């Protein structure tokens, strides 16, 4: 199974809507999933730039799955689902 990629958007809208706390996700993911998952930040995923007025920020991508109104719990659930699919 390939390593799962998690991209945390730190663009302005996402940052304002609390993505700033999400980098601690790196610690949690390392503890729970070890080297199966790689967490990185992104200056902007470009999602809310198309319609920021109805933005569902913060956004996080787990591989190609976009999570809207991302929380640590939602991200961990998606990682677990993708790991199960890959086994």
C-alpha cells in the first residue's frame, strides 16, 4: 500500500476558520498510523477561491478526497477508511 498523503490548507480563509490548530494532526497521525501516512501543509489548496462566500473551510485533502469543514476527527476517520480499503 502506498503512503497516504494528507495536505492541510493554511490559506487565509482556512487559517481564519481554524486550520491553524490542525498541524498538531501530524503528531496524532504519527502516533496512530506511524509511517503509513504523511502530513504536510499547503499554502492553499485553491478550493475556496472559486466561491469564498460559501466556503466550507478549513479544507484538508486525504489523498484525493477533499474534506470540508475539516476537523481532526473527520481526517482520522478518512485515513482509517483509506487504510482499510488498501488492505
